[in-house]
């Protein structure tokens, strides 16, 4: 699996990353969603540099211009619900892409810290011979992404698979490297220190879904 870290150099990306973490800013849910969307736009631009392109000629009002355009068919797939603002950012740039949606959540069967991943709601388009972009703001243990990846390729054969996360823990990256095929790409906006005893990212930002859309029961 090839890993791309995109916040190593100073840019406006780091400004937005700081705001989604800042306890004095992040509780404004509209601003939080917009900042995740902005981060998605930046990550979409960086990812676009690695896609295949083809040469085309376009007609302008005054003549013909040679240029390039994306050659592959794209499918954007956010993990519900936290992935929706990130999806909006990618859709702003890849407005021609198809879209799939999958939900995944932690289920604590015994009420303790141990959990399993439930993959439930699915609205999946035809992924055969297409480039899939799986979008989730937080990569903690990596179990959700592995479970969703397994579901997406169950009856499909994408040409290429990109996983896009805003904040990642080293433990989650290690889990993906162990359980995903080599043709996957992982895009990380910010790498954090570790997981705590409850498997939450430290320093992280809290619960991205709650910050974007309100607390859940």
C-alpha cells in the first residue's frame, strides 16, 4: 500500500486542520463541516495529480485548444455519517464522479471497550474497472475501513482503490497495511501520535460525526 502524507509542508491545509481540532472553534458545527469540506477539496486536488489523463482537443470561441482530462471513471464512497462533509469537498472537484454510500459503526456487544464493526446501509454503484475513493475523516483502528473495503470488492473489481482520511493513528495505518492489497493508496492529511485505551485518536479532535451533525443516542 502506498501512503501519501500531504501536510508535511506548510499550507492552508494546516490552518484548516488546526481549526477542526481547536475546542474554541470546532463546536460551531457549520464551520466544522465547512472546514472538513475545504480539507476534502485540498486532498482531492493532491490526489488528482496521480490519476491517469488523456489528451483532448476542445473548441473555444476563438479556436482549438489541446489539453488533458481525467481518463478513469471515478466513484466516491463516504462512510456514513462522518464522511459526508469530506465527500462534499471531493464532489466539488470531481463533479463528474459516481457516488456510493456505506455505513459503518462500532458495536459494543458487552457494553465494554471491546467492539466489532457493523456494516449496514449500502447504496453501491457498479465499481468494476473504476477508480474508487473511500472517504472517512478518522482512521483510528482501521477496522471500519477494512470492513467497508471488503464489502465494496465483494462483487466488484475496481481498477484502483484510494482511501482518504483526514486524521490517522499509526495503529490504524499498520492495520490497513496488514489487511489491504498492495494496489491501495492511503491519503493522510495529518498523522497523530497514538490510540488511547478506548481506541480513540490522541490528540485527535473528538467525534467527527458528532461535531458535524450533533450527538447521537
